[in-house]
């Protein structure tokens, strides 16, 4: 996980810019495939959606902090945003018991 975190830190400007342009980075997808190969060893829907989520999360983190520093967002709003992301993942995991 440290390698992925380092990659996202190195690529943060590009990731934020891609969201602004509504692009998905094939380089991030390829990095995920390299760091976390699946049994089939190819780019798949999981890698594509994962890359989109990571890119969007970097953007949300940047945007919320930038707006908080300008006074447009309160710390409580930013905390709620961050907490909701983890909760959404947990809800998805729980849904797997209903829809395997």
C-alpha cells in the first residue's frame, strides 16, 4: 500500500487535473495492474474503477482542503466528506452478503 500512496503523492497534480478535464489516466490503471495484479493479469473493470476512485479521492481531498483554507468549507464539512468515503466502501462490502 505504501507504493500506491507514494505513486498518488507523486502524481497528485496530474490526478487532480484529470478530474478537472474528466479524463481517466491509463497510467494510473497500469500502475495498479503492476502493483496489484489480479489472477488474469490484465487490465479489467476493477482496475479501471479503482483508478477512477483513487483519482477522484485525490481530487476531493485537494478541493476540500483548498476550500477549507479559503473559508468556503468548514472543517466539519471536510470531516464529513472524508468519513462518508470510508462508510460508502463499508456499505458496499456489506452489500456483498446480500448480493454475492
